[in-house]
C-alpha cells in the first residue's frame, strides 16, 4: 500500500491521462485520507500527506490537484460531498459508512492507472476478489496470478498499492497468519480487519479464502 516514503515509486501520470481528476481529503476514525478520483473510479487513496500522495502525478497535474484539493468535513457529508458531484459523492458516502463500521463492503470502482506494471495490475485485480471477512496470503496471490514462486514480487506489488482500503491489501497475511507488514502500521491493519469482522489474532487459522474455488471461477 502506498506509504509516505513510497509515493514517488509509482510512475508519474501524464497530463493527457485524464482531464477530469478530482483530489480530496477525507477525515476518518483511522486518520486523514487523501484521494484522487476520475470518472472511472478512485485511482489514489492513502493515509499519506497530500504533498507526498500527489507526487506520483506530473508537476503540472500535481499543482492543479493541489490547487483544487477539496478538504471535506466529517459530520457534514451532505454539504461537503455535493461540491464534488456524482458519482464521487456517492463513493465517499460509501467510504464513510465503511470507516464508521456501518458497512463491511465498499462498492466503489477503481481506476488502476497508477499500477506500475501489468504484473502489479494483475495482483490488484486478484486482491479485488478478496471479500470482506476473507483473508489471503502472498503465496495464494502468487499462485492466482500464475507466478507461484513470486511471493516476494507479490509482496512488493502489494506494498505499492495506490488505492488503500478499496484494493484491500490489508486482507493479505503472512504465510504463518501474522499481520506482516503494512505501510500505515499494523494497528491500522488490525483495525481495518476488525471493521470487517475478522479477529486479527485468529485470522491465520480462520482464513476463508478458497483458492481452488477462486481458480475455478476465473
């Protein structure tokens, strides 16, 4: 997941990528989130500071996003979200419900333009299949993307996930069931799993990710 020190590792997006990008800051019980959305979906969501988070864009686009950054106010959703229009206001309402424990799922589309490589893209696509209440491992993901010996490469891709929460890298555990690494700290990872009804201490033994069923359904 994109962390404060890894924001620049994502390739820069050219100005031609999309004329309609919107940046926002969203308060949450777990800390302030910075995000960017296109008409297709959310392309960036991170707990990193906006200056770091937006550094993956070109200089001109970064300045444009910083100038138009919408700082939303928790508890005043109706008025603040309307500034952003649809469908983003609906996506943000969904995100707020999730972060406040009112929903365990996020029906928010993603725009994977910030995936560094086709391999990273494939890892994120598989992560999107891991449902709330389920967990997976780096080894499971490696097998599902057809690279069974590439657990370390999968870990690197997961570590550079630009869309926190929605592309659920917090649902990835170590082989022994441990929480393993997380760019924003293990406390946040444990909190996100608890929001989804997973006891982090038991996640390894209660993993409900069935890779055979998943493989057959592709």
